[in-house]
């Protein structure tokens, strides 16, 4: 059974204790994101964007409230189930790419398929296809250090797609890229969102990314300030 | 999706071995330090054990009674402890260097035990290499140090089975020491929370 809302946040709180102070990184966030939607999360630094991103991605647990991914409350999941969710349902893209330096582009993209239990040959074949589809067909045997920043981010995007996830989470994906390269990455992500029907959630400062999205969620002081249509 | 549809993540011994091999190959310098550390400690140990064996064989063949001083075994203990501490230190540095990488692996589906397996596999390879190298060095040192009193051909007079057992024991010892030294660093790495690992800037 598949749910209309692929992500549902209910009364989400995340508090950190720093010495005697309690920092409310998230202070009651409600949000529903539909399948195939492209949502930008915008706000000044410290507004709770990254915390929200981490909670949706199952990288952190809420202090209060719940996160539903495809209808499952992830607070109920144990470490094994959470790992499976990260592996199969969610693809991550980071500002600093986070490729494994000792592996080639091809091996980096194939790595998630290892955790998914796909046979090695099949995983490599899929990785090759994905690298071709992000325009890196000729550089599959290069290591991250032999690729430009834009190319590294393309590898990271291909890696995020390796297990056909329902959701792509991107944390400032254009933050380390120049204007033109950033634009190419935005077009690539937008294209994937439209052609594959992927749900794309991006935390960003980039105006061009914001313009391309279906909805824009403005965050301030751990709360949603306003939601705009793109 | 329902909770029942959630499956399992996979990471076989073969997968771990392949990834550890890639790490060692690309960071050969650090691996070489670990291998050298274990090889030196172990060569000291094999020198004594082999010298003792050579003296015993010599005596069995009608030669004079010679032996290794027992205090030397205490020195070997110290050398082995030092090499274990050295490996622990080097592996801890390797963990810090790979903070982001560990965080990324966890995002891709790695479990705590997969991270432990990866580091243990790496130290296993290094222990194996250090063991073989250490035994070879120890054998040469033992032949040189006992040769003048027992004759340099003594090594061929020791039964092959006995030599093979000594070789096996030495490599096993190196493997064990290297892996024991990595338990703490590997555990630390596995307990890293992906959020913290990804936030870490080096």
C-alpha cells in the first residue's frame, strides 16, 4: 500500500541540552510532503534546516513528535530497520559530496547496492548505467580526487539513486559549486524529480534552486514561518 | 510501506575484504607503519623461539648445551605490548581521518557491526603481512645469531613439521595482536552517529 504523503512530520521537536541551556533546534514542526513533490527548505543558518533534514533522513531522533516515511513512524524502528530505510528508501546528497576517496566513481555508486544485497555484477552494471545517465559515462573509473567538484556531485547524485529510493534528501547540494556548475546540478535534480517522479527535499540558500521547486518552506527559529508555492 | 515490508541490509565478509583491500592499497603508507610495527615486535619473538629451537636441535645432534636467557622473553613481552599500543594509536588516527566516510557509509545503510568488520578486516590483513614479514626477519636474525656456535646449516636440520608449526604460531600471534589492538578503535568508529560524522570537518 502506498501513501499519498511520502513524508509526514507531526508536532516535531528536537531539543539539545548545552550545559544548562536547552536549545530548541526544532520547536513544533508540522509538514506533509506528497509523492513526487519538490520542496525547498529555506532559512538562515541556525533556523533548523539541517536538523529537519537529519530527522527526515533517519539520521537523528526527535525529542518529541513523529516522522512518518511512507506511512511508517521511524521513531518505532530499531537500528536494523533504520539502516534498511536509509539504504532503500532515502538517497542522500551532501554539500561536500562525501564520496569514498579510495573507491572509483563506479564503485562509489555501486556501494549502496552492496548493502541492498544486490549481486556484484548487477550492482556495477546499474552503477554504470546511472553514471551514464548523469553524464559521466566516460569517467567511471576515475577516483573522486581526479574529478571536478561538479563531476563529484554528479557521482553523489548517481549514488543517491542506486537503490531506487522514494525520497532524495539534498543538503545544500550547490553550496560548494560555482554558478554554472550549480545550475547544471539543479537542472539534473529537477529533471530526475520530473522524469522519475522522485520526491526531492532540498535544504538550500540557492535562489535558483528555490525557484525550480513546487513548494518553499521558510524556517525561522526552529519553526515554519511560511510555506509558499513555487 | 508497512513495517513488515522492511527487510535487512547486507554486507558479507567478501564485501568487507574487498573494501578493506581498497583502503590498504590507497593508504599504503599507514598500512606499512602498522605492518612494520607488528613485524618488528614479532621478529624479536621469532628470533628467540627459533634460536631456542636451533639450540635444542644442535644439542639433540650431540652438540653442547646452549640456551636462550629467560629475561629475554620478558623483553619480547614488552616489545609486543609496545607494538600493540602503536597499532591502536595508528588505527585511532585512521578512524578520525575517516569520520565522514564512516558517516556516509551509515547513510548508505551500514550497521555498527559492518563498520567493526571493515576495520577488523583491515587490521587482519596487516597482521597477516606483519606476521609473515616478522617471521622471515626473525628467522634470518636467529640463523645469524646462533650460526656461529651451531653451524649455519642448522635451519635445515630442524624437522620441517616443527618449522611449519612455528611459522603458523607466529602468524597467528601477529594476527591476534593486530586485531586485539583494533578492537577499541573499531568500536569507537562503529558508535559514531552519522550526523556527527558528517558534520566533522577535517
